[in-house]
C-alpha cells in the first residue's frame, strides 16, 4: 500500500464533497473511475 500526503486545504475540499459515511479513499477511487471512463470515451471518439 502506498501513502499519499495531501495538503490540508485539499483534504477540506474533498471532505466537503463526501457523501455520508464515504471515506476520502472511496471518493478518490470514484474520481479515478470517472476519469478513466471519460478518457476512454475521448480516445474512442477521436
């Protein structure tokens, strides 16, 4: 497992977007999934 250090301001921003009982790790996993899906769509459409 890797450790990533985040700026306190970024953590506060992320926490402002968390759904009830959602962890920062879960939120980041969801962001990466969305990024990967949209990236594929952009590459396929080119």
